[in-house]
C-alpha cells in the first residue's frame, strides 16, 4: 500500500490567464489554494503499479501547513477506508513539496508538485522511490469524466522524464 498524494483545485481563479486553462505556477501558495476544498479528489493515473485501485480522498481538517484527509481505496475488490493521512506542506527551490504520513509526525513520503491546472482541476506530482522517480495525476470529482488535454499532456511529459515504464490508468 502506497501513501498517495492528493490534489484538489479551487473553482475560483485569481487571474484571467487561469480562466482559459493556462497552467498555474506549482508553488506553495497555489498548492494551498488547490487543497482548500472538501470535494473528493481521485488518483487517476500513476506511472507504477500497486495493488490498490480507485483511490480517492476527502479533506477533513487544516491546521497551519498540516492537512488531514480521509482516503478510500480498493485492494483486490475489497473497499478499504476511511484511513487518515496527514500532509505537511513546504517550499523547496520555489516548488511546492508535501510530506505525507499516516500519523501527524510519522515517517513521511515526499512528493513534489509538478503541474496545476485550475480549469481542468487537475495536478501532477512526482515521488522518488528508491532510485526511481514516479509520477501521479490527480483530478477533482466534478471533472473526472471530462477531457483534460493540458493535464494529460503534462502527465505524459512528466512520466517520460520518470524512470519507470508507464502504468495503466486506475479507472474509477
């Protein structure tokens, strides 16, 4: 079971460029705006295989830079959840970073935000596991069935730079 990063995007936007689908800067401020929603967020694609499928997340609490979510998923057709995960946000080299753990101060996996799109309500993150870089695409529940050309293109470009073969879409 892999702790997965989740991402939601704010329905509002602060600039005209964001209204027409121009990607947002993947910095800490934009990540905080993106995470401030209780709408479910789905892990749609990842560049590696895991036993769990149909992962989605629901925000339950924010305290400073710490976000608490409930995650739900299937393992071999068995629904599991809710399980609580904690995100701690910070910035490194002008990129938003997130440490994710099962406890508020537990061992964490570190994710880097690569891409945000406010119109398509999606995002791309990477994670280094061993000596391999992994890629994941997240999307809000309200746009899960819609087209995401910007986000899909960013996922392919980021996945191409990753060091593992593409995985299959998770399906929902």
